[in-house]
C-alpha cells in the first residue's frame, strides 16, 4: 500500500489527472491519496456532484478526505457510516471516502488520527439566513459592497464546519484507546500555536485549542494539514499542503 497526501481541492480535481500526477498510473485501489479538507466534491448534494465523483471513482487509486470548512454538511450527513481500516468513514463512492472526525485508521502499518473541520475566515460581512424576511435586501446590499465576504447558511456555510461535542468526545476516546500515540495526524486546520503564525488575522477557536491539546499531549511523527493554501514544511513534523501531492508512505 502506498500513501500520498494533498491539500484543498474545492471541487477541482485536475491535480489527479495523469499529466499532473503520473505516479497515479501505477497505483491500485489499495493505494490511497489523503485529501486534507475543503474537498468540495459533495457540494450541491444532488446530481450536479455526480460527474466529478464518478470521475474520482474511476481513478486507479482510492481518495480519502477529511472535512474542511467549505463542505456541504447537510449533504454529507445523508451518507451511511461504515468501518474502514479501523475507523469510521462515509463512502461517497466505493473508493471516495470521507474520513470522519476523531478516528484512528491503520494504513500500511501506520496509525492515522483524523480531525476535520475549521472555522471559516471569509465571513467578515456576516452569515445570511434564507429564512430571514430581510434576506433579499441584505443580500443586495452585500453584493453592492466591494469585496464583500459573506456566506449563506445551509447554502454556502454550515455550522457543522466545527466539530460537535460528541465528535470531540469520540476523538478523546480513540486517542485514549491508543495511549495518545499515533504515527500521523491529519487535519484541515492547524493547532493554535501553528495557526497563529500564518496571519495576524487568524484567531484561536475551540477546534484549534483542542488540536493544541492534541499537539501537546500526543506522541506522533508527522502532522499534515491544509486550509492555508500553502505548500510548506513548518518544521520537521508539521507540513501544510495545498496543490502538491506528496508521497508519505
């Protein structure tokens, strides 16, 4: 089994084409490309997603993703939950898998802890509700504003971008079961101490603080994350990925 990793795709999967990822030609469905959130393949929640998802299923390898802050969580919630390599997944297609939060998977003899999600930072102008009787007026006002950054609840933003209490509890249970020792950590956002390095606009939140606890308490070899649209080794253990596809095992 070979394992690769890549960052945010936002529904654009061109990087998996053979001309950009020639290594993929030699892989099989036993091999996995791990995608680090803002997957975007389950976005409309209807047949408009089918072409891209079916194309991903047709690739020689398996694609497995953690969730980001730009996912349609209403649509994701409709998929069944199964066990795969020791942890819970939602099969979007037989070989396109959502790696659920707080899980520990065993791949190629290594353990991987997954904790998707992140707080959106492109909502400075607010989150609109379709149920608001003033929605149309607010929407038109924001559209007239230069570089307005807003989202619409249940259409382009979901509160489930951040984990629930139950998901945090499951993460702790699974880390307890493994003695807080894993080989790899896969997340979308970074722990607080790393996240605050990227921009003065970044702020700590409940998830980054939880991940900071994981960082401080867990024994691990590598931590891979996305979210920041960078390809960079922060240090010997922590790597942020965006367009690059890198082999890790």
